[in-house]
C-alpha cells in the first residue's frame, strides 16, 4: 500500500474536523445552563473512598468575631498587628500575665511564628496588653511560659 500524500492527509483531516463540528452543532443550538443564584443551596458534601479510607468534603460555619481591642494607649498598634492572626476576644480572655510573660509571648510570635510585627512595636504591644483591665488582677508570677522565644512549643500531643 502506498503512503498517502500530505495533501490527501490534510484534506482528510479537514473533512474529519467538519464531521465532528456538524455532530456537535452550533453553540446556539444547545440549551444554556441554568444560572446559579446566590440563594442556591450548596451541593451536598461529596466523598471519595479507596481501600477502606474515605475523604468527605464538608462545610463549617465559623462564628463572626467583630470585637476590637478597647481604646487605650497603643490600641492602634495592637489592632494593626495582633488582629491579623488573633481575634480581640481571644486576647481579652487570656489570664493575667506579667510584662515579661507578655514580652516573651510577643517575641515568640515574631521569631517563631514569623508574625510581621516591627521590633519598635513590641514594647507598645506589651504596654497595652499589661494595661488591659483584666490584667490588673494579680499578674502571674514566675518565669515566662516560653523562656526561649526561638523555640516553638511542643504541640505533638504526646503525654511525655
């Protein structure tokens, strides 16, 4: 059998493309999909299973926390730096800590967790946190909870 010429192959390819396009039809001949409205219910969770292991897609509604830090000296610095990761209500419910303990905590956030807090803001943040009303009641004594701020705390969940 003789190999077809490039012209014959090109004509065949064009003919095949034409047949495929005719079978698909014009874009206007198909029904448009129904628009998704903002009030539509989300699709039910989907799951995938293999070898006795299943993964399911779920949705979680998190509570809205719009609280900001109370007005005070350096509140703007705390709102600008701390609320990018922490809700104000989280910090406002912490136990009373000494200035050294707050400084160790803020330093840990900067050095271990790489929080974008400027060195010049650390003392202002500590001053604000120690001046909060619930911090006035007998601050904790003793060493900072993380004496070496360059070491991340153990979060392995182990018991010893």
